C-alpha cells in the first residue's frame, strides 16, 4: 500500500494551522501552528516540516461563503496556498472548510482542552479536520475506482 504523506493547512491572516497524517492515511492529527511573519520565514518553517515528514502533497482548506462562493478570504487563501505550493514544489489540493474552526472549537471543548486564548490549538485542530476530510474522500474515491476488492478491475464511475 502506498504511503500517504500529506500536510493539511488551515490558512488564516495571522496563523497557519498544520496537520499531518499517519503513513496509512487513516488518521490526521494537528502538528503545529505557524505564526505568519514574512513569506520567507513561513517557507523556512514549512520546508523543515516537509523534509522531516517527507510530504508529497499539500491540502488547504478553502473558506467558501455559506452560499458556496469564493469570497475575498478564499481568494487570499488561494494566493497564499499557491505561492506555498510553488515554493515547496508540491502539488496542492483544496477542501471546503466551511465551519471547520467552529467544529474544531467544539471538539476541543468536548475534550476539555479549549481555551479562547489558544487560537493556535483551534487552527491545528481545524487543519486536522481539513486533512481528515481529504483522507476520507480519497479513501472513498479509491474504493469506487478500484472497485473489485482493490484489484483495479471494477468499472464503477465517479459520477
């Protein structure tokens, strides 16, 4: 089975929540929060993570509006994510991240680990949710494409 080496990103104006996954691609966990300063400094931190974890793909949360459109914030996220992907020479995929910060906050509250002062924890957890959604979707798509018990002989379509 191919090792999954993806980095989930919750990109904000001040911070980027970063999540990684186990090699099997089953579980996403929050790794760190990068405090944005200069793009050069951000890249240096990302390069270290990418090298240490042998990352092969970036997965960025895209904050669509509740109407499902790409608003100003989503366009800013796209610009940053694309610059990051180019600088790191990695492919980039997006996942709809509407409500992930709220979901992350609720999750941390349930675990009694929530503090309104620790925005970085919310960012890390949101990044983990983004990456988990991507991993789950990837697994579903692979199951449909491979079809016949993973032998690749199934003919189901993705429509």
